[in-house]
C-alpha cells in the first residue's frame, strides 16, 4: 500500500531573503530581488543583472571554508527546514530511515573556476586538496547527510534546471513506496563564476537589459532571456503516519509527480510542448485529479522567447486552449536559480496553499498575442488554492512536475 507524503519543514536562501518566511514575504509583496551583479566583473560581460543572495555568511566559518558557496546555501536551507520540522536523527527518527535527495545544476563551479585561476597563477601544487569534494555535484547531498546524521539513501540529482523538482519528486516516491520515513530534499545553486556566466551569456540565454524592472520579464512580448539567480530551497518530506505520531506541523501533501524527457535538443524545449505536457499529465494522473481541480500553476517561466511560448503550448495541451487557471512565474522576482529553482518554487506553492494567495508575474508590461493565458500580471491575488502545480524544465530536455495538495 502506498504511503502518503507530507511536508513538515521548509528552508530557503534566496535573492529575496535568507529564510523561508522572508522569501515568501518578498514573493507576496511582489518585490524584485534582481540588481546589478557584484560577484563578477560585469564590464567584460554581455549581461550585468542577476538575482544574488544578499548579506549571507555561513554560520560556521571553519566548516564553511570546506564548502563551495552552493553547498553553504544548501546546508543553511536544510538546517532551517530540519529545525522547522522538529526532526532529530536518533531521537524521534531512526537515522537509517532518514534520507537525503539534493540536486544542483552545476555544482561547485565557483570553486572550480577560482582554483583553476590559482593553478595557472601560482602553480598546480597550490590547488586546494579539498577541490574535488567541494566541486562534485553529489557533495551537497553528502554535506546535508553529514549535518543531520541521515543514514538512509543519500542521492545527488543533476538534471539542470529540473534538479530541485526532481529531487523532491524522487524523495516523494522513495517515501511513498516505504523506503524511508523522512527525506531532506531540495537543491542549491551558486553559479556566478565568470566563465560559467559567460557561457550562458554567449549562447544568448541571458537577458542583456540593464533596467532591473525590465530584465526578467516572463511571458512578456519583449522578453529577451533569463536572469541568473542563486540560492537554495530545502523541504522535509515525511510519511504521514510518522508525522502524525510525533505531532508535526504539516504544510501540505505531495499528491503527484511527473517526469519526462523531450529527447529533442541540447537546450531548446520541444516546440510542441509535448514533453512538458506529458510531465504535467503524469503528475495529474498520479494525484488522481482532473486538470480543472488545479487552482494555480507555478510555471518554469524563464523569460526566454522559446521557453515561455512552448510552456504555454504545453499548458494548453493539458488544460485546454481557453483555460482560466492562473499561471505565474516567480522568476520575475528571483531570477532563475537554475537547479535550485524548482525547490524554492515548491515552497511558493505550499505557501500559496496555506495562505490562499497566488503570487504575481511582476515586470509584465507588453502582452504577447501568442501567450494569452492568465499570467497574474504584476499584482498577486487572494484565491483559495487546494491544488498547486509546479513545473521545471531543464537543458537536455529534462521535465519535472509536482502537485501539492492542501492537507486535510
């Protein structure tokens, strides 16, 4: 018999705030977390705006020196989520029933680039002995597991911009089928490294605008690319009966999960939207609901010309050409956190359910004739939300969809 899976803890480090509550307040207020990039020299870059995490310092300096910035974000968010959940390994959960599934798109790229520079400037012997464990993409999961003595399955997910959604989805399946009682799941990203950033810019994926209020413009006719962001989101997923037995607070339930691959192109989504539509339909079927029961869609909504058009086609394929379901892209406020985007957007969906509020797509100014759905332009709205759907679509054709449900 399948187990029910609920969320009992949340944590976030984002361009809108370094904890989940500050992040959600920023989302609800429609605040813009994007500004001029400070992590790298923008005078030599084609793009200059980003969603940077502000005023962040890892709490344990000595421990933090052994982590890339991405892991620092991820472990910080996991600490908040675990404190929020009240779970303590070895006290109210068996360490061998507590797992980790943590994703990233790029891993420790900031460390890799800085150590590469050191090697060429000072010699190969000066490269840090910690380079490898700071760079490898699975190390976020490892660091989280070490921090919380989580001795069940510990998995690193690397599926580009779908990593956060896939991490939560795979954790959901693991608990659903009885292999763990609780899993710390989510993703982290910190990719403001000069060469990496230049790669995104040179493929013309990034917005080159200099006005912070017109650079991340999902679904707008004048959209010209995404704005890179950084940060982390972590959730504590728990088997329902385990959570009830200890009197845990419950944010909501994961009702469905879908994942497909476009198998089409290195970077472009399938123009038909077939893969994304399949992922949404799979999640809807898994949840045992119909499309008209979905009250809100948090779109992948990157602000690139292709993504927003093709995702709109996918939504229409599942929900109908004249669907009235509200769809918003909170990347308009945070920028695109790459692998971590789905993790923070999962928190948005849970908060939307709990507070009956659908956030806006800010910076929306010029309607696109081909994009004619309800994108919740510029101002969020009060609305009862029983089911929220979140999409993530990654380079390589990776699609992931989660459906969150109000816990009753």
